[in-house]
C-alpha cells in the first residue's frame, strides 16, 4: 500500500526545488558576469569536472550536459571560436573527437567556479537540509535499519549475559552441611 505524501514532504520538496532553482539562477548570473553564457560555463565545467578516467568526447559531454549530439557540437563550436577549448582527433580512432580546455577557458571557468564554491559554502547548508529532509523523512536508509537491528540484538544478548552473571554472583556456594550462608 502506498502511503500518502505528507505535508512535511511537500514542504521539503518545494524547498529543495526553490534552493536548486536559486543556485542555478545565481550560477547563470555568475557566468554572465564573467562574460560567458550559462551553457558555455556548464560545458567548460563538464569538460574540467569529468570523473577520473573519463575522456571528454563530444558524446560524453553531450550526455553530461543532457544535450543532443548536434547541440553539443554547436556549443563546442562557439567555445572553440572564442579560444576557450580545442578539439582533437583520437589517434587510435579518427572518428572520436576529444575536447580540451585551453588556458583562456580554464581562466574563465575558474573565475566562475570560485564564485560558485564560495556561494555554496555560504548557503549550501540550506540545500543540504532540504535534501536531507526528503531522504531521511520516514525512510531511514536500509543500512541504518540494519545497524539498529544489530544494536538491538546485541543489547538483548548483553542483558541476558548480565542477568546470568548476576544470578551466578547471587548464588553463593553451599557451606559444608548443605546450608546456605545468609
């Protein structure tokens, strides 16, 4: 049976959306102050911020930016014409085009990223709190539930052990003759 969405969950979801939209709008403004279009900044960030070992191919960048291949190509064309990125063919597979940042592109990216990181340090707690409110409300992670079960079982075992030890301590050996010392 599905449970109804609570008022607290609606509030947390609305707060999360507000915080994300606010963060994106401020990022767009920061990019424009650095003379970049928001999409250009995001593409530079996608190139520089790829997971370790990933290669900045047009296909990978299109996927990371949630763009169609031809839209990613157009965006890279604009960045290349401004001297921010360079394209090169893969030596092993000439069909594969790789994109790399040029020093000028790195400079623009760093300027915006520094501002974004500073803003996150200042107000990121509100975004994190909105996410936490949704993730942990009513549904603690399975690992925490498992740890609680283990802890409860350990507590019961410890109680049994201490009860048994307590009973043993209270039983004094019988004195000779079979009488207990009082």
